[in-house]
């Protein structure tokens, strides 16, 4: 739900009734991660996606059903092959499976205010988690009614608003679990014990501030990279010591443009572990002091532009500045993947592709001929680790 916060918060402000389907768990190869969402309003307008197209039609109908009867439900979708019994069934063609929670939100639903606050936080980049109960599914129907929908908005300090409808003890336990997932930047399902001793499955969606992309050097390549970084969901800063070049007009896609010496600006920041630093100046007076600092910070990515000769000379200067071999090994230079890029836009694509590959453990090699899984779980503890998530065992895939 939080993935499509911008659109849903507008629907809430307009008073629309809608139902939202959210991916709770993925098993094997699946196109979208936990947290992916598809919403449908009373007029039939759709927003978002849970599978990239494979099962959108079936999930759309589940949303329409939930809107009609006001009952949350779950469903599983698995692999649909060419067998006569399954060829026309909704299923994933990638060989994996996914579990979906469908929650109706009526125009007068008591938890709309909690949802609105959660969507506002997500859209504005604040840290927040949204917890909802995943109802057990009926094995025969592969879906089933559950308790009345509720919602809990949880902040990093475990403070929460709203209720799941199971009493204060359940809300408190859910807030603790949600705060833990939020601290790890993870979305997924957790199991709790309800007041009656029965297990309760909970979907926790986490939203943390977007990762930062710090681009040093106000050059044409930086303008293209700022555009690519913003497209990928980063908060982009362009920094250069030369005020004539570092202007907002030259970098309209950057969230901020800073006139300062690069190393001094980095010293003043507290970049998170998901931050990517791209040094495009290839000028020693800027590069060496900046990279000396950047390579000693726990950043997700540090890359520097320049030819192979420039890179060799830069390494010698960094060694003279006291940078260790282990620290130098973290430097991506020449920056980017080998795409044969020539234009600023192509170069930005190669840099952005390398940042994505480093983040998710990709190789950058063509998928054609590769035997590696296309969709791989991120490293445990990664800011993009959605973690293991599962519906109750009774929620079986629709096509197997």
C-alpha cells in the first residue's frame, strides 16, 4: 500500500472507496517484491501493480469483490503452465509464486485516518511502518473472510496510532515487531500470538527515507545522472565548488544543488548506508580529499569518473594521502558498467546500472545464457531486504 502512497492519499482526500491488494510474500522467482500493491476504486480505476501483468486481472477482480462485500481476503498465485487445466488460469509465468492480501477501504472506514497518516508519511519520505492483519484463508476457496480490517501506524520509537482490533496487547506486540522491521528497512510478514492464544499473521510495510545520491562535479554528465537517480527514487544532491556551474537551472532534476568544496560538504553530512557517491570532477584538488573521506564511510557505492590512466594516477595520490588498499578496493573506477556509453545520457545509464547491480548483488552480465536466478533475495540486513514473508499455510497458490 505504501508503494503507491501518492495516488492513494489523493483517493483518500477525495473520499473514494477502494480496495488495495498488497504482496505479502514471494517464493522463488517473482516479478515484484513484498509491498508491491494494486488498488481499485469503486469506479473500476486501477493504480499500481502486483506482478507486472501476470495476475493483474485476477487480483483486480479480487479487489472488486472485496469492495462489494467489505471483507478482506488473501490469495496465492503460482506457476501456470501449458496443461489444459491451467493454461487459462491466472498464474505467474516466471515459475515463482506470490501471496496477496486484499483489504477494502470503505468511504466511512474507521481506519481511514490511520491509513491517511501512513500514506502521508510514505509520500513525504518519513520513517513509518504500516501493520495490518493477514486473515487466514479458506483452503477450498483459496480465499476467505477475515476479521474487520484495522491498521496500525508505527514510528521508529514504537509509538503507534490506530488499532488492529485485537486489544491493546496485540497492538503493543505488533508495534514492537513493526518497529524492528522498520529499523531494518524491511517489508514482510511476522507471526504473533493473539489474545486468545491463536496465531496472528501480520503484514508490516516499512518506508524509510529514500537513498541519497551525491553527485560531485557540476558537469553535463551530472545533469544526466541526476535525472537517472531521481527516476530510480534517490534523493539527488549535486555539489560543486564553482558557483557559475552549480546552479539549480542547470540541474532541474536534482533535489538540491550545493555550492561548496566537495570534501567539506561531505564532512557536514551524515550519509546513510544506502548512499551512493559519484565523483565526476576528475580533478585531483577535488577528487583526492573527497575520496579519502568517502572511502572510509560505510556507503553503498563510491565511484569516480576518469580514464584508466587518470584512475591509476588517482590511486597513487590516494595512497600518498594514507588510503589503505582495502579502502581503495571499494572504489568503482572507471565508473559505471561497460555499455559502450558515449553520451552523457548513456554514461548516466551505465553508472545507474552499476549502482543497482552493487545494491542487489547483480553481476552486470547479460541474462541471456546465464543460469543465475533473475530475481534474487537481497543480502540480509540490506536496506532493500524485504525479508521472508508468508501467508498462513492455508493460503495455497491458485495455479500450481
